C-alpha cells in the first residue's frame, strides 16, 4: 500500500503521480504538452479549475485549468508566475489560434509546464480526461473539492445511520475505499484498525475470512455473518456493474440485529455506489458496459433500472436527444461487397458502434452508445443549443462513414425529458431511418421535420399490411395481371398519379406516347374496376401501389 500524505484541504491522498504519467494516461484525448521546463517527473496531485477573475488557490502539484484566459493577452503573462507561487506544476490553456510565445517564455522562466487543450473540447471534459489520468496514476482528488469518491463517504454515512452500525466500502483487493463517520453507531476494533490502515486486516482465522468474501461475491443478495472473535456480527453485499464485481459493502449489525429496512438499505446503497466506484477505480470499459445496459433498458430492450437516466448523465427536466445510425439499406442482403445474411449486418453494426464509442470518448464523454434492432443509438445529454446535436451528429456520421461504409445513414430526434422518452425517441429515429432508406450516399442526418410526410405514408402502408381487408381488390388484381402477362398497368397508373393527372409528363416519364398512356388508364378502369375519377379512390390506389413498389425493410440485427 502507498504511503499516505495529507493535502492542504485535510484529506488523505495517495502518493502523487508525475506529469509524464498523467500525459501517458490521458493519451491523445485533446491535451498535449507545449513545454515542461522542470521535466516530466514533477509531481501532480490534482486538477484546479481556475477562472481568471477568481482568487488563485494554493495547490501544490496542481494542474491549473485556466478557464477563460487568453494566453496572448498581456494580462495573462502573470499567470505562470502566480501558478508557480501557489505550488502548481502545470497550467492548461486553449490556443484558439493565438501566439503563445510570450506566455511559454514566462512559463519556462518560472518552471511551470504548459499543456494545450483542443479548442472545441469543453473544459469539463478536459477536467474529466485529466482526472481519469490522475486516478489511474495514483493521484489524489481535485483541489478545493470533496475527496475522490466523496459521494461514497456520504452514501456510507447514510447507510450507517439507517442500520445503526459502521459501514465500509472495499474494492476487490480489500482496500477501504470509503467508510462512515456517523458518531454513536456500533463499531468493533478490527473495523477501526481497518479504517486507520485503509485495508481490512487479515483475520486470525484466515480461511474463514476468505470464505466470507467468496460467499458475498457469489451471492446476488445480502449475506449475514455471526460474530467471530473480536468481530461483531456484520452483513455484506457485493457491488457490481452489471455482472462485473467491483467490491463489497459491509455494515456492522446493531445489538438487536439488522432490520428488514437495514437489509434493503444495504442492497440499495450497493446499487447506488456502483457508478461512483467505477469512476473512482477508473474502469472505463466497465462503466461503459453499465451505461450501455441502462441505455438499452431505456430503449425498451429490458427492464429499466431505477436511476438509469441519472447514470447516463441526464438531469431531471433538462432535454436530451437520440441519434440513430443505420447501415445501408440491404446490407444484410449482400450489398456493398459484404456477405449476405444477418451476420454481415451484425458485423457492420458492431464496427459502427465501436467507432461511435471512440469518437464520443474523445469529443463528448457524456454520450452513451448501444446497438439494438439493426440500429446504433447514441444518447446525447443536454445539447447546449438547438444546433449542438446536429453538429455532433454530422461529425460522428462523417467518422463512421469513413471507417465503416459511405452508405451509413443518421437520424436526429427531437428532445426528451423523462425516463419514458428514450423508447418513444427510438421509434422516432427508426421511422426517420426507414423513411430515408433510399437516400443518396452522403446525405446529412435527417430529422422528423424533413421526412414527416414519408413517415406518414409508411404508417398508412403498415395499416394495409396489418389489415389486408382494407386493400382495394382491384389493385391486387392489377399487380397480379402485370406479373402474369408482362403488362405495365401498375407503373402507368403510378406515374399518372405521381404527376397529378398530367398525361403528357407521365407519358414522357414512362417513355411512351400520351395516347398509349390514356389507353392503359382506360383499360385499368375497365379490367380492375378502379374509379380513377374519384379523388379518394385515386389516393387509396396510389398508397397501395406505392407500398407494392417499396422493398421490404431490411433484417434486424440478431
């Protein structure tokens, strides 16, 4: 276990990471090094978000995010010196096309490193990238904020207050991640020592202790254990992200034993701590899996877990949008050089999902991606403005088309605000994608406002499929006659209806003489009993013929 140091804020922190370790951990995620006059081995202990108008905090080893600062402004030239005086290791700026020469020279003079963040990345995303890198490198929490995992301490306190006994959250290595500090609750000496040492001490009866942990991790429910030696009776439950175990949550039972309410509180607290523990342990793949499962449930692909929207970063009452990405029409039928069948479609969907996950991680980490029903969906929480969702959709579509297929299509839904909205927005996105199945390659993401008329016609056609008795018998006879005799009555009537009864234009489209078309229309009336002079009949005939001419929807993903 690492030695513990004490930060100026008074909370314990792991031994510091280095600037080089943080840069390695951040990777190509929008932050790069411009200068490091003191080298890459300097310590880094946390991030500090600093607005130019605020007082600069004392933050030894801090990464100072200079929000709102313009590095080319002469007034900004004092910032490197002030950062050094307050103990900061490095500052993070946005270039925005500015000349950083004078600013970098000042930074070199004061021994402060300078990192440049991508101009189009929000500061909160930059802070998240660096914080994850810091966590992975063993650094402490952000300065001036709650200790890393502070939410976990609050949840432990709540659990202890409900049960009446000390609560402790441990990771899989049995390190103490968070613990309760509620006075007056029941606690024993082994638990006190474990908290002080930040690790559960080995019990004299070690096989019994190991068996307890195995039992907790194997059980989907709360497990209770009797007193053993110095240890008081305790109850425990596994903390999981989906099926992935993250740790265990323990609580000492009060003298009267844990109540049913206490058992329920223990299980509920384990569910609530899971996403916070994921972030603290820096397990991005596990967190993505948990978010993906919650997203699929909201889309209607499973039971919806409580708090799913919160897990996806959606705040109550604020809007979110759904994006849908579909492969080219007919992918499962062997188009675009792919083998025929559902396996080909699944391969395209997996590739598209992976590309969207990578793009979102770099540009919008709050986006959640999941594929279901032949479509890859992305949930975009709280677009800053009306055009924000479209800009993200356009950029993401360009990336996916380049990597997967130029025929990929995209749909952008309207806003939703509650847990019932994702399923409705899914239907909206699927309707848009169906209506754009014949769109040319390179078409931009579509919205319902742009294809509402086609969606309406698709829905009317669906009614004809569901209830065959609604169909005009004459249209079926006309289509069957064409198939049996090689005639073109369907194409002729459709062209005439498409051109609003303009015989000359319709005949030109069919490449026949106008009199030929007039003859076909007259014969269609006579042979199949179609009263094409009646407006309602014309509309019904056109809808049915349009439906007959459309290819069936592509296969869904397995």
